[in-house]
């Protein structure tokens, strides 16, 4: 079922999560397997399996994810040092949960993107 991912279960409060932000459009929570000292996922409440599946009518929602991540980074004092936002798309892009989401990574030098 398209709306039965781990993230949908978090949205419906069927499983617990460390929620750091929520509004009518999205929920944000700490990743359970963080890849940086700060690793927060911003997830739309509308079902959108991948970024590739997003429709032009959902552009505002996708923008809201990015703006919410930036605001969270500022509020947490992360913006000045810097942070990274990532959206993985499909298997080769590293997506493991098929509900579109944005990763906010911060709290330590992350290195150049793609650097080994």
C-alpha cells in the first residue's frame, strides 16, 4: 500500500518518533540511524513516493520542506557553520523509504559532497 511506509506510520502516530517540528503539511523527526550529529527528516503528510513522482501542483509543498529545514537549522544555531539538505530518489539514488523526504544534516564538517 502506497501510504503504509514507516514514515506514514509515524505521521499517523502508530510508531514513535522524536518529532522536532510538525504543521498541517509536514512532520520532521530525528533519524534513527543518523549520518551526522544532527540528522532530521522532513516528510510531507501527502503521499508522494519519490521526488520523481512529485507533480507541479506539489511544488509549494516541496518548497515548504526546504524552508522548514532552513528555519530549523537557524533555530538550532546550525546555519552559520552550515548544513546539508539531501533528497534521495529511487534505489540508485539511495532512497530506502518510498515516501519523499528531505534530510537535514549538520553539526560537524560534512566534507565535499561526493568526496571519498
